[in-house]
């Protein structure tokens, strides 16, 4: 029997799978190094400085040289820092700086490592949820989750929301410029709300969420940005938030987390102004599992397993969409809620932008 089993193994496939698994393991180690480098300001200290020795970088960042030298070598091995063998110096290229040092860059990634860190911290909760079928509310996760998610999406919203996504909707920009009422459902830390408030000073924006700590962060952000007079943040569920006559209701990467997305869409239909618009931004996904085989899809399915589905189950779990719902399933949600028009208006490697109208 052992001989038969051995002969059924395709060694080339086995070697490729082992190489992939080891690459993933290496990436996990590397993520810790990226997070440490970000927290200590090592990347920022290198940005624009040209070639540096470990001692020079340690002095710039206020760290110990021996640790910095080992960290630098890990960065070189991972392709995140350039090494000049003749001089024994290290350099952050402009491209590497965009990904690792510039917090305003749409390709800045270090803060996003807080999400898998929180997933590891919550592993026992996830194991228990698998065994019992119970959910895990958003607020019961490790504190790094909310910050990591907000940081991951903040810069992509900053690069695209006002410049590309809103203009892709029929007539919405004109209404915002003239003065509109906008609801941001599941607003989290309020980055999407504040970005719109800054861009459209004639309009008023109302953020709703169930996570008190995120709402506090959103209020602080609005105050720091100078848009508090035109924004409000309030604890409310997606199917009971107050107000009506909203010209625009937004769900930014939030609908799939809700325990009853049809109820959320139905409430939006009741709260919309005549000829109002729902803007639905969801993680990019194709409609079939076999078409969602990519690093982005893998990341979203993994996060969905322990975060998105877990929260939706804790929220009643009438329809647990998950983070890879796809356009067809989302369209069906809005059809059941009474919407007659639903279309994709824009897409990125990370997001689908969808428009729903009655």
C-alpha cells in the first residue's frame, strides 16, 4: 500500500506546492519585519536619503545598529530594500518608498499587516466559531483589526472615491455639488465620509456604524480635517438608522458583513430621496469560485472566513454573503429590496463599484 501511495504522488506538483507553502511562510515572517520597520520609522528614515550604512540608519531612526543590520538584510532578501555590495550600504528606491514609506500613497501597505496580526490573535475565537457555528461580532476582535482595515482602505478611497468612483454614478456629482444629504452606512473610522465632505462643501454627510470605538475615531478625524460642521456620526444599525430623503446612500466594503443585507437594502430604499442613488462598494470578486483564484481573492476569502462571515453570523446570519459575494448575488439582494436598476460602474483590482436605483 505504501508503494502504491508513493507512486501516485506527482513529485513536480509536490515540489511546486511545497515551494508555494514555503513562500507563504516566508511572507508571514516578512510581514512582521514590515510592521516593525513601519512602527520604528525605518522606512521613512531611508526614504530619499540615498545609500545608508546600518549604523547611519540606526542613528536616523533612534534604534540599535545590530538589530537594524539584521532587519535590513531581511528586507534585501525580500526585495523591499536595495543593497550595494561594494559599499555595503542599503537604499530605499522611489518605488519601494511608495509602498513602504509614503503613508499618503495609494500603494502604501505596512499598516495592512495589522489585519492578519489580529487574525492570529483571534485564532482561538475562530476555532471555537468553526466548532460551534457561533458568530464573532466586529467589536470582539483584537483591536488591531479596525485600525488595519481602515488603513488598508483609506488610501485607495483617497485615490479613487472622489476622482473616479463618484463620477461614474449617474448625476451624483452634480447633486453633491448643489447640496445633498448623504448617508454612509458602516462608516467605520469615517475616511470615506470625510473625503466626501471635504470634496463637496455644500452637502451634509451622516455616518452610521455599530462599533463605538470606530465612531469615536471618525469624529476625531472629522474634527482634525475641519469638516465637523457638515458631518455627523451616530451609532445605528443598517436597517434602522434615522433620516430619509437621502440623495446618496453609501455602503463602503460593509454590506457583506451585515447579517441581513436584504433588510439593509430595503431600509435604504425607504430612506432614499426621489431618484436617489445607492453606491455599493464591495471587494472585487467574480461570480464563480473557479474565477476567483488569485492573491487578492485568497486574501479576501481568508479575511471573510474569520471576520466578515463571523460578524454576519453574529448579526443574525439571515444571509451571509462573505467578502467574495460577486456582482450577481449583490444584484439579487437589491432586486429583493425593490430596486429595478443595478449596474457596475467602476472596478479596481480590489473593489467593485456598483450603482442601485429604484
